[in-house]
């Protein structure tokens, strides 16, 4: 992208990419520059520390961190940087229906906040990251408004289609 990268998307394993790609896709649609990589809290702790500590100095503004299982990545990143961190709990192959990931990311101690989206909801993490950035970017505000207007339009079209197909509704 032609603008400076503002958002980092990191994941504990490349197997998380099919979920985390949703964040990348929505950021691209909104015109937000991002980078995406693997940073494992457990297998590469030095990489995690280096990445998190250097993030702000490299111009990043928000970090989206996805992890499954014990899901320590978002919290560890949040402990190492002042940047906002959005955690994406991922239902992985070693997960307890995703609850272990949700609770590991959600239950952070006071002083180390991690915004947490729903299980596998990387798209929402991308939207939230863009909303955080939009505070100082009127173009991004307009892109977000258009995105949400498009969502509303799809609902209106679906409702009209159902009515045309004979489903009863007086509204």
C-alpha cells in the first residue's frame, strides 16, 4: 500500500492465517496499510519481545493479535507496549471449543488491557483497529461510514428479496 503501515496483524501460528486474513481483507477494503506475520509467545519469546517493543518506534498504531489454545500472545504483547492491542481468540485444533482462548485473552489483569473480539472474529478486530485510527483521519472516517452503509444496504436488499419471494412481512 502507498501509505505508511499503521496496523500490525500477528498470530501465534501460520495455521491461524485463514482466520486472521479476515482482518487483513477488511483493512485493505478500508484503505488501511497493515503488516502481517507470525509471532509465537511460546515458541519464539525473543521474537515476541523484540517485535512488541519495537512496534511503536516503527510507526505502528494498533496491534491485532490472534492466538488459539492458551492464547498468551495478545496479553504478552500488551504487557510490552503502550499501543492498543486487540485480541482475536481462535478456536484451534488443541482448543477447548475456543473457550480457553477467549478466557486467556479476555481475563487480563488490571493495567494490561486487551480489547477482545468474539471467537474467530478477526474481521471485527480489523474494523475496530480502523475505528481507533479514524480518530485522527477524516478519510478513514468516511471509509468506515461507507462500509457500514454498505452493510445496511445488504440487509435492506435481503429483506426486499425475502418479501418478493413471498415471505410475510408488513414492515
